[in-house]
């Protein structure tokens, strides 16, 4: 993004956070807005797509401590509300002052508006790492447990398809700048002081491209959509953040690519839940099965298993089936936690009712014995 955007765009307002928001608050706000406006959530919605790009741009700056500091320093020069121009209604002031000159002072003099240091730090166009990119992915519960290879669609800077990122036209190569010998800077003596200036022959990059690539004009990158094949590990959790090194935006002037961060959303399963590395499931049993004991068949993510219910099992009892849970990061597998619930029939046949009434007549009625001391009414006022 252009540094001019720092003046014109309020990234805090875009994400709906305060200027002193913590990194966690910024990440939370971004994920909520990105999930709401992601092209996968609103296919064909141009407004949502534009909003998603705006949100991503704001997060790219505010999620980086270095970029956020730089952004705050630039914004402080013009106060709240962003850049509105100098008197006269354009980006130049009295005497033909150009906004580009202001940027040159801000980003060359020690990294901030106040300058700092005794000399001037030269602005270079040498190899720069590409920006990190974020995207979202929704997986079914089954795919999250088994792992999946999927295609991620992202848009941004990518290596130029014509020159493969070199910046030079096909059949040619960049050369080391003969003026600065590849350093990107030249010394400028002014009286008692010596300053380092960007090499004018190569623009500070340290290299020259005699025949620039016609597609990217020598930058080595272009803006285009990309499809990235990625392997999502088995057992990934809802809310996980996966880093794919080197799959972000391409670097400039031969710099390395940034990283791609994938925020994973796992759709809920109609039957299974998750507790850490363990899966959970609730299984109904009859009163007779709970009272007399039984063997019941319980579903798992692969093959059903037979589980023995001990006689006298109470409703809400949880039993463990080893090795039938979620895959873990170290290659293991969690357990399946089975909670039995005694199902009470809402309607009884005449035969069932008679059988239960006969059972009730045989019951000794001692199940509430512990409550008896509290069931004696006392006179009011004693």
C-alpha cells in the first residue's frame, strides 16, 4: 500500500477499534469482520469484497508493531481526521511544497517525524520482503479431523509471471550498479558532515535493470489472484491460525515472499462435540439398560464400537473409549467421551404402565431418605 494511504485512511475506524486497542483486540475485530465480509460468505457481493480488502489492508498495518508505529507517527503529523491537504485544496503548499517531499523526510530521517540521529538514513529500494497475507477457511468437522488438502484463493502481489520475479525482461538479467557497487547508497560530503544518499543511478536498489520487464516495469511483482494448494493437518481446531511460510505476497526487487496466515473455522457436527483432544457424544439408554446393565453400540468417527453399561449406571455418567478422539499435534489420538442419558418415555402402552406400576409397588421408597429431616414442617415463628 502507498504511504500516502497513511494520511488518508483511518485504519482504526475501519476495524472499529480505539487507537490504543491491544493487539488481541485488533485481531479479534479483524477476524469477526473478515468472517462476515469474506467472499466465500458473500459470493458475488462486490461491496463485501471491497470491504474485505479494506479490512485486510487495515489489519496488515495495525497487526504489525513496526507498521503500526510508523502509521501512528505519520497520522500524528496531521491530527485526527487524516490528511486534508494544505491551503489551496491540493497536496502542495506555499512555495510548491510537494507531499512527496514530506514523505521523503518522514521515511528517510531516522524513521519518524522527529528525525533522530546525527545523519540522514538513506531510503533504499533494495530487496524487500513481501507483505504477509491473511485468509479464512471453513472446514467440515470430518475434514478437520481427517486433515484435508484444499485450494486457498488470495489476491495480492505475486511474482511477475513474465520475468519470474527478477524484474528483467525475458532473456536478460539485472546487473550490479556500477556507481554504488551494489550498496545502494553514495556518500555526499557537505563541509564538516558526510551524508549517505540513495544512489541516483539505481534508486537505492543496488542494481540496475538495463531492459526492464514489460509486465512489471522492473519491480518483479504484479497484482493478481492466486490459488494456493495447502495441506491442513488432521485434528485442526476451530479458531486455529496456520502459518504457511513464503506463501504471502511476493517480495520487491528480489526480496523473499511474505507468509500466508490461514484462520480456520470448523463447522459444528450434528452428533459429536470436542473437548481439547477428546471428542464427546451423548447416547440415550433405557431405564432397563441403566438398571440391569447392557451392551450398546456407540458411533465413532470411523467404525462403531460396543460399550458395556454397568448395572445401576446413573444418567449423566461419562465413560471413555480410548483412541477414538481427535488426532493430536504429536501424532497421537485423544479419546471419545460417551455420556449416557436415561431416556424417559413420554407415552406408555398399557402393558408398560402395568409393569412399571408393579415395579413401583415393589420399590422400598428409600431413594429420598436423605431428604426426610428437611421435610418436617415447623410452626411459623419458632
